[in-house]
């Protein structure tokens, strides 16, 4: 009888040890990293929300834009001057219109009165986006109208300088 009680106690201790080990490992390798990832994602989302601006352009120069902020950040109702650099992404509709590493002439893609979305950090424009204007069509990630508002030679051709790389 004492041997059976001892066997039950040893078996119970073994099962409790396995359960504790499994639970501790699960928490350490699954639950805790998941909790940290969620907290980090929330922090990054809050930072991103502080950086996004939506508004109407009041002035456009080759190297800067002046934006009347309608939504985003703590600048609603204020006018911001955005200075992009060669790493700023410019997007019209779903297509990127500038090449990374080249400073873009903003007057080619924006004009006064355009409604844009901007990702701004410390007065620096990290990304700029506007929807295509009426009559301006997108093709294969590039806007088919030329910067002056003239359509390309034919609907299937890209604007000059946008051909395939050799």
C-alpha cells in the first residue's frame, strides 16, 4: 500500500513538473513575445498617426510644398512647409512616379489646390501621395500623362524617359 501511494506521488510530481515546464516554455517563447510584439506595433502605429498629414496645397515650388493641414497630427488648421529630399517617395494613385535617390521636381507632380497625404517627420516629407486628377490615367505604376498635363503618344505607351531599362 505504501508503494502505491509513493508511486502516485511520484507520478503526480512528474506530471506537475511536465505541465509547469510546458507552461513556462509556452509563456517564454510564445505568449511573452506576442505580447511584446503587440505593444511595439501599437507604439509604432501611434508614432505613424502623429506623422500623417492630409490637406490642400497652397504653394508648390520645385523643392518644397506648403500644405494647409485638414487632418492628422496636432497641426489641424495650420500651414506646414514640407521639404522633401532624394529619398522621399512620391506616389500618384497607386504608382510611384519618382526614382529612389533622385531629387524630384515637385512642380511636375503637384499643383496648388491638390489634396495630398504626407508622411512628415521634423518638417521633412518622407512620403507624398495624391490621387490622379480627372483625365489622368495610371498604367503599370506610372502616370500616363506627361508632367505638363499632356497625354502620352498613345494609351499603351509610357511617357518619354519611362521606357524599359536596357
